[in-house]
C-alpha cells in the first residue's frame, strides 16, 4: 500500500529531484557560447542595463516578469547581419487570453549563426571540417502581475548548439521579479 509522505518529506523529495536535475544539466550538457549579441537595439543602446524594465516580449530574453506589463497580444521580431558572416534572428510572442486572467504566456525562438573565418572567432582551434556554428534557443514563459505593483515571471529556455557534426544542449529556468515603487507616495 502506498503511503503519502508528510509535508516535510515531500519538501525533501522535491529538493532531491531538483538537485539531481540541476546536477544532470551541469554534468551532461555543454554549450559553446562564445559571443552574445542581443537581438534588440533598445537594450544594446542602454548598455544591456535592461533587466528591470524588460517589458513585453523583451521579458522572454531578459527578465520574464516583464511580460506581465503588456495589455494585449504582442509579437516582435528582429533579424540582423553582423560583421557580414554573423546572423542573428529573434521572434517572440505573448498571448493574453481571458482564460488566464492576469497570467501572460509567451514563447520565442532565437537563432545565432556564424560562418567560418568571421573576425571575432579564432577558428584555428576548430577542425577544418567545421564551417559554421549555429545556436538555437527556444523559450516559453509565463508572468503574472500581483497587487498592481509586483510582477513575477518564469521562463524555461532550451538551447541547442550545432558545431559541425556535434550538437550540444542545455536548459535553464529563469525567474524574475519586478516591483514598482512610486516615490511620489513617499514624499
């Protein structure tokens, strides 16, 4: 007969499961991230100081709590050629169906592709058969606004990198919070 564990035992079991998932991702995943280029102009113009105001679909990339700030559906895309042989692309969407109340659900896909002999990469460390490096990132997140001053968000990201015939992957869960405090109320 199966016995339901007590609350303290349930917490221990959950901690063990999360610990083993975390260790598995550290030991058995690898991601050759060597160059990060943000897909949006606004955060780059702010020197990447964008985490606290990552509104809308930016939230899927920077801070998932920022998704809660939109009032209706939002779709955003960007694609750029950088230094001729580097391609970056991003598309993201957030849906605000009445079914979910204040919960916003979104997803995104981003692509980073760099061809051989591109300036920022030292290609001498790679085998000559490797002609390009491709990085694909899939994200799905949700956010909720609480008490009209606090937004909470969580985003699951799956990253797949292709380096010649080799593929590497990892996954992360990002959690964020944005709190709005009005200084006029303090005066």
